[in-house]
C-alpha cells in the first residue's frame, strides 16, 4: 500500500484539492490532514504527530504541504471530551482581533510573523528529511511581505534564514496558489462582492479579492496541481 499525506488550510479540504490530485498521480491512498482556517504551526505540529504515530507507514508515504497565511496564529484549546487530544483554534494578526489588540507595542508584526513562517518551513523540512520522507511544498495562500520597512540587518538575517529553505522541494516559493487563482480568475465563485458587505461579513477567510468565494475552482486546483506535479517530476521528488 502506498500513501500520500496532504496538509494545509481550507484550500486542501474540497474533494478536488491539490493534495488529492497529487495522490492520484502517485496512485496512492490519500490521507488528508488539512483543516479550514488553520495556520502553519498546526501544520508542523500535526505532521510531527502523524510521523511519530505512523512509523510503520513512512517508507511507503509521500507528503505535500500547502502553506497557509502567515498571520494565522494556531492555538491548542481545551476540549470537554477525550476524543480529540488537540483541538485547534486561532487568532489573526491581520484582522480586528482581541488578542491582536494586546500585542507588545514594540512588536514588528510583519517581521515577527514572517520569521515564524520561515522557521515552520525549515522545521518541517528537517522533520521530513530526518525521517527519510519524500515531499513537496508550496504556498497555498500568499506569504509575500514587503521588506521596505525592514532594516539592513533584518534583511540580512532573513536572507540567512531563507537560504536554509530547500528550494528544490518548494514549488514557486515567491508565489502562491491564491495569487495564481486571482491572476487567472479561477475563483470558486467569481461573483463580485459588494465592498461594504465584504468588510462587515467576510464570505470566506481569505477574501482580500472582491469576489464571493476566492477559494480555487475545480479548474484552478487542477491547473495548480499540474504545475506542482511537473515540478515534482523535474526534480525527481517522488
């Protein structure tokens, strides 16, 4: 039996998601760990747990990681039942949020969250490499940050960190599936969304685009999956 584990945010939850399409290319049984609205600390933590709990499957398992938005902060919350050891919630640093209102005054939110993002990538790739796992990564949601307000020393530190990312296993690091979807209008529902209603009642968690549902359409997932698969073939990842 061959397995393919996919993990990410809501982009990985529909029946036509990229992880599942990659599993089909690999002729592997698909195991989906993706959850809507979740961030990157959850991705690392759940992979850490899955690998530890499934040592007998590792030699037959491949992985795909679709990184989520960098401003999503995952939190493990209490649960009333023992059915779930970890129940996740999150707060967002880029929205009106009670937690965000109480952040340290001198905190550089953009720099802090981008450093956390890079750290999660490096930790995850080291976890997979140390476990002799084959994998591919890509950005599901935009992770670009504007560095114009960073100091030279901060830029140097970021460069040193980024150089530790294995670009041979990270498809299109400076882009994302969401930006690809927006550029080609592969939205799940491209119906224009009234800007006032958009501000007061977000139709989806990542609707910085003025459409009813900015998640990928079936075609949008297929087009992106084709590119990721070609990248995997070119770099002999699997």
